[in-house]
């Protein structure tokens, strides 16, 4: 995990680069070097004559074999073996474009069809470059940068180069420069640099599911020492569904997790507090516990709202299970619709 960057440092980086535009070749190496500093990852290495040793460099040479027997040399803007191929462009804002009498050739005005086409062309070029470094295998990420404006991610965790898709999804694959103020965004980009496969949703899901299952299985065994197994099963099912409702924002974000943590110093209040929440989930309407209106959850799960008393150790297992799910969501950074 990176250290918590000062807000001033992040603001200075954003302010320094958001006014740049239409000078890709002059700017991109400096921008990416300073981005590395912001993410607290090493800057690229110097290029050496032996191309196969250039595992993390700017302008990494690749060779394209043409149909007529000739070879064309291309250069990857930034390459990190086993991590990504990065292609950099730099567009310009509409106002800046109007102020330029003779715009630089190849520059596209942002948020126009021409800019979208330029970014897609950069993505396709990055995939072509990825295909040209077979000795290192297919990198899991293609990174498309509009210098000083946005960073786009495409991932193929199968490492076959056959399905580079917007990551983490089509709504959030593009990070604007101003969004770097969020530590979760910087952590995701840091992982692209240092441990890209840790972002594989299937690995995260398996890890989180296993962690939650282990904790709840231990809690079930503890409760069944003093409670009827059927009552324990119903109680844990309601806990699991409440965590799911929080996950997909049918309940307010983090409300269940925060509630469990608050009850750590009020164990005697655990049953009446949780039962009040579940009663509100069964009927819908205003929840005195969450202090806001919530949806009605049909299906009969909360027709029985019994919560079983827990001790400090058992509550900690519930909290840890909720946190495991929360950390999985943060790692994926998937935005669910309410």
C-alpha cells in the first residue's frame, strides 16, 4: 500500500498538468515520470542496447514483420514487462483549440468524436504493440493516456491478448486527472504498475468469498454450541443478505459494516438494534437505526427478525466478514446502481 499522499501534493500535480495540451511528444515522459512519483512506484529505467533487457522503459522498440519480407520498427511509449503497454496521446480543450491559430497536427479536441476516435486508435495501437513483444507474453493491461487529462485501462487477465476489455467496467475505465485525488484510484493504478494480476476480479472474488466463508463457518460453529442450528442458519442468512444489500446500495453504503463496529462497545444492544433494522427492511420506510428511509425487502427472509446474542469475539467475526466483503468491493472499485 502506498503511503497517504498529502492533499497538497496531489493538488499540485493536478494543477501542474491540467493546463497542458497538444504537446504529446514534449510532455508525455515527464508527465508519466511524475505520475510514477505520485503513485510511489519506480520511474522507468534507462534503455540499453539489448532490447530484450528493456523490461521497463520509455520508447521500447518492437519489430513488425510486413508481408513483403520487410520489417518496420515501432516504439512503445512506455512498456513494463508483465504489466502493461502504455500509449500516450495529448488532446486539447475546446477553448485552447480556438486560441491556437495553427493547431498541432494530430491533436484532437477533447470530448469530440475526433477525440474518441483518436483514443480508440491509441488503444488499438497499444494492442498491436502488445502482440509484438511475444518473448514477454501478453501483458494484462493496456494503458491509454491523454497527457494531463485522462488515463484509460483495458485488461485481459487470461493473458491471451484476445479480450482486452474496459477495466473495471465501461463506466469507470477512464480516470480523469482530477480523480487522482481519490486514494482508491491511485491504489488501483499503483497495482497496475506493481501487481496487475491482483486486480483480477476472479481472484479477488475467490479470495474474498473464501475469507468470508471461513469466518462465518467459525461463527456458526461457535453459536451452535448454545443455539439451535436452524436458528443459527436463519440468523446468519439474514446477516449475509444484509451485507449483500449494503454491497449493491439497496442499503446505504457501509451502513451495516459501520453499525456492527459501533455495537462493539454496546453488546447488550446488539439484538434489539439489529432486529429493529431487520424490521424496517421487512416493512420498508423510515429506519430509526439508520435514520433514513429504506426499501422494503420482499421474499419473507425478514418476516423473522430474530438476532442471536453474540459475545465480543463472535461480533468480531461478523465485522471481519463484513470488512472482507468491503475490501473486495474496494479492490474491484465497481460502482453498483442503487
